[in-house]
C-alpha cells in the first residue's frame, strides 16, 4: 500500500452540516481587541493588559495612549475594565486582554478610508495567541460605511473559520459608532449590497460597547449573557424602547441593552445575545444563531481537542482507540452532568475508511437551551367567604 500521508500530524475540526450516523474551565473569554487608537506611531506587536491603568499610558511607556476622547480602543478598554470587576466571590472576570494598535487604521492621502490590508494583517497576527476566544474590532464609524466595513468583517470571519480547524474557534464582535439603530440594521439586511448574517459575527449597539463585550465575556459560556445584570451600569442608562422596537432590533441580529422591570426593581441587562445570523428568516436561522449556544459548543470543541491530542502520533491500536473513546465519553458525560450539554450529545471515534493514518471523530452537540419566553397563566377564584377559612 503506498504511503498516503501528505500532511504533518495534526487534529483538524470541521463544522458538520448534518447529524452523523452510527478553564480554561473558568468559563470567561480571553479577547483580543484590534482597532484604532489614533496614534501616529502605533504600539508594536501584541500588547497584554490586565487593567485599564496599564493601557492608559503613552506608547513609549508600554500603553496605547492617554486620551479616551480621541482613542477609540482606550475608550473601549475603560468601559470594559469598569464592567470586568468582581462584586461577588464567584463572579467570573477576564484575567487579561490583548490589544493590536492599528493607529489611524486608515490609508493616507486626501480621502483616507479603512486600510483593509492593515486590518487583515492584524487578524492574521492575532492568531498567534492561542488562548484567545474572541476578537473585537474597535473604531468603525458611520462615515466608514458598510461598503468598507463589511469586507473587513468578512475577512475576519474567513480567518476565524480557517483557524477553527486547529481547535481554536472564535467569535468576532463589532459595532459602528455614530449610527442609529436603523442604520446599524442595514449591516445585517440581506436586501443591501453588503451585509453579514453569520453565527460567528456579533453586531452590538454602539452605546457602551466595551461594557457589553465585558458582560458577554464574563458570562459562563453555557449561559445566556442576558441572564445576569450589569455590574457597572445603573438603571436608567439605556434607551427606552417599545416592545415592537425591541422585537425589530432583535430580529435584525443586533445585540442591545435594556432596563428589565419585572416589578419594583430594575435590572440593566443585555436583552438577548444574538449573532448576525439571527437576522435570517425564522425558518432559516442556524442552530447556533444565539451566542450562548455557539460559545457552549466552541468550548466543547476546545475541551475535546485536549482529550484527543494524546492520541496524535500514538499507535492506532484497538486498546488505544478504546481509551480515546472512553475519554471522550467521560468528557461528554461530565458536560451533561454539569448541565452544559443535553442528551443527544455524542463524540464517536472511528478509523478512516480511506486513509490508514487518519482517525475520524463524528459528533453531535446539543447545548442546553435558555428559557427565552415564559407563558404565564393564572385562574382567579372568587374569595372564600366561609367563616374561619
């Protein structure tokens, strides 16, 4: 039999469109922020910050600048770290963030536009950090236009999908400063020349973009980010909208915030963490159009890669394969016991029928749902007039 091995040893993940037949456990995200600082001489390389004060320094002193009014990334980090605080001992926090400084992020000349080459180069550079699970793009404004912004987000998605084959799936987050909600909705509108409707791309309303990202990233991957209230936002901060307005924004695949008022108390929260894929018609929405489902499955992928890795270059014996299957069964069983995955989740090991050097792992992931709507009915009886009742 001829040697058919044509690639270096590796594990490759591929999203399956149909069911097959037959900490970083803490749960918080590690983001890399790519964006505009306005620095004429941008900071070099990939910077790492554990708090706002370490970022709010001159470039010469290891930061990205000091003026939040002219530095979108710094303004983002200020909001981000204000929300990324512990109010209770069991609160999740992002331990650090990475930053890539793009300076102006635009071409030079009389009519500068977004420098797509610089943005895509930063995306490629960002893949060096294997602990990153989210990419955030900061500095887009209304005047940049969808014609220039959407291709950059498409490039981000293309590189994320390519990198996901290495077991490092990510989600991209962006907003467009200065837009109304109607203008922002055009970015996910399929009737437009340029639009995006993808499960790994999230579009967030501009108001407190940094805090919204922090609220998502400090939510356990198995939970809906709109479950917990903001840690650093007071009631009355967010725009009041009618039910019709909120339903419209949500159906447009936009993440937005609101004050939830179930009674006397008011809770500032994310309404629902949707991806831009939620803008598809209801019967065409993919199973991972909600971020808590996509994030949950992504963590299963990361954990499965760690379990699978010891088999790489190990002898493909019946005993070893049974060990690998047992380890995957344990992983899935633990996810079910913790309530992260539901019945139907399975990862199965099999030998490739076409290549003696390949193993195939077919899987189905059924992430736990969140309750998005509660139908509440109550029957009221006549008062009991019996004496002594």
